[in-house]
C-alpha cells in the first residue's frame, strides 16, 4: 500500500514537472522572437500585429520595433501588397545597435515557394520627399541603424516624387555597423519617372547580397567607408546607366566576393577612387557582357569617371561574350520569371536570378 502511494506521488510529481517544462518551452519560444505581421490590404491601424490581426502600414510596424528591447530576434512579415513609404524608416530597436539578435523584414511568401507569383511579392514604394541631408539632400527608404539586418523577398521601386533627385531604397550610414544581408529582392527604377540613384548606399562590414535583380537603377551599389566582407553572388545587374558598383572609400579593405553574377547593359561595371588605385579583387564564374565600359577611376574634383584598362582584377571563368536575354512583359502580362534569364539566354549556368532553388 505504501509503495503504491509513493508511486502515485512520483507520477503526480512527474506530471507537474512536465507541465512546467512545457510552459517554460512555450514561454521561451514566445520570447525568442518578436514577430509582427503587416498587410497593406487587410491590415488595420493600431492592430496587434499577430497573424490574424496584422498592421496596415510598414511605417507603423517599423515604428513599433523601435521600442523593442532588441535582445531577441525581430521579424516583420509582409503579406502581398503595395507598401507606400511616406518618410525615412529607421530600422533599429531600443537596445544597443551592436546587438547580435537579427532584425528581419521578409515576405510571407518567398520566391522559392510553390505558391509564389510576382503578385505575391510585397512592393516598397517611397513617395517621401527629401528626408536626409548627409552630404547632400536626398531621400532614404530603409535607414539601417543596427547590426544584423536581413531583408528578404521584397520588390523595391523607384521614387516618383518629383522633388527628389537622389533616392536610396537601402541606406546604412554608420561605418561601425556589421551584418546587412539582402536576398531574393528586386530593385526596379525608371529614369524618367521613378528613378533609383543607387539601390544601396552602405558603409561598414558584412554586406552580403544574393539572388537579387537590379533593373535600371542608375547605380546598383555605392559602397562607402570601412567596407569589408562584401559579397555579391547569383545576382543580375541590368541597365545601370552610371555604374553597377561604385566601390572604395576611406579604410576600405579587400575582402570582396564576386561570383555567379550577370552584369549587362551597364555604363560601367565598377568604378573606384583614383587616389586608391585599381583594387586587386577576383571576379569569378560570371557573365559580364554588353557593357559600355568595364572599369573606371573617379577623381572627385573632376566629378566624372575615366575608363581604365584592367590591371589588377583577377578573372576566373569570366565570360564577356554571349547574348543575355531577360524575360520581359508581353501581351500575356507579367510571368513568374519576369526579369530573370530566359531559357535561351547566355549565363544560365550562373544560377543568377530571384530563385535560389
């Protein structure tokens, strides 16, 4: 009888301990990440941001994250729709800027999902006037003010506001920051109506871009001070009518990865400050075709580029011939592989484009 009572007591204690363990795991899983859902079509102002009660605007969602402690991951999940941005959105939390916890803005449906279509992609359209005066008056979309920011599966359009001459969808000014990862995004500008001056203007280290498409941005990248550990892979840059990459300012170091890319129809592929000379980087496994110029130097007092022969860039499996053909809108409208390499295009072997699988 005594043994039976003891056994019942042990079983009861085990049940209680198990319940507390489950509660602990549940509470931990809840606090491990702060997630807000945003829906430009079905969301509401002042919503809680849960999957069933999404926030209406990206402006409000980003503002909410600014008060988060920042010691756990922050995730903004965007449903399909058009997100008009009316001012500079500062990506930060209330915690220290050097937090190791990631801050992520991503599409609910990513391009590799079977259900994905171009209409699944959240569209970011800034209509703001000039909202920053660092060095000169310009407009910024996302202003990255902390470490470890991830941006995934979004389509950035140009700014149609006629009062804006220079628009930068993604800007990171602080050269001490690290970790800016951008994956499976479109950057699409139109010089005569909604221009993008440069899709990125970023300083600091750990800038990683993969499986993106840059179409008719004046510049794809302006890489500023203290740039180290920059990588560009599996990406298409088409129609940069200034340069694909404007690289190299103060204390820029040489960890630079460039592979499996397609660069076409650009005025320059890469330019750099004349004072620092041509960098000794490696370009590999890429198609660089039909560009007006390859490399160029930039003397700041003259404020123009000068073409320069390749002296230091090491080329490994670089192809400079072949017709690059991108899928474009026809009578049947936009297709799933819009602006990706067509089946008949040179460069298919690079795997460059919006799909990672």
